[in-house]
C-alpha cells in the first residue's frame, strides 16, 4: 500500500481505538480501514455538501478544538464496517450488534451536528 491517505483520520490507530479490543483481525487490514475511511469522508462531504479539507495539510489547518468531530465520525464508520465484516471476535452476535448500535448512534449524532451550516462555519473558523 502506498501509505495512509485518509484526510480526516491521520493514523490507523485511531480506527483501532474506535473498534475496540474485540475486533477480529480477519479483514481488519490497513487497506480495508483506509477504504472505509474514504467512504466515511465521502458520506460526510456529500451529506454536508461541503468538503471540510481536501488534503491532510488543510485538515491540520482546521482549528484543533473543532476538527476532531470529523475524525470521530469517520472512526465510528470504520469500526462499524470492521465489526460488520467479521463478528468472530465477539462472544455473541448480540454483543457485536450492541457495539455497532452504539457506533451507529454516535455516527448519526455527529453527522446531524455537522449538517448544520452554523456548525460548519464554526468548525472551519473555531469562532462565530
């Protein structure tokens, strides 16, 4: 792989933390995590009708006090996709579904926050 190219998530370790220690490593590869990151970034950009950052440098230029909602949202998506890909690490399907439900709720809440144009302006500037 050419390297980590996600814009809103700077390291695969951030995805690992969101998925938790029960994630089964079958399919939990850097390539899959990166693909899921790019999917989530597209979902955010299209839902908000705004590209918050088109490069890693542009992401780093966003205020540190606001940009990590983008990271959290992407990591939620990646963790959901990883758990959905293979639930073998969990003690039961119900336990895996509980994790997915918690991640989904967080993902949807964050996406709802990001949809608001005032929030988008605040995220970009760090001030009103």
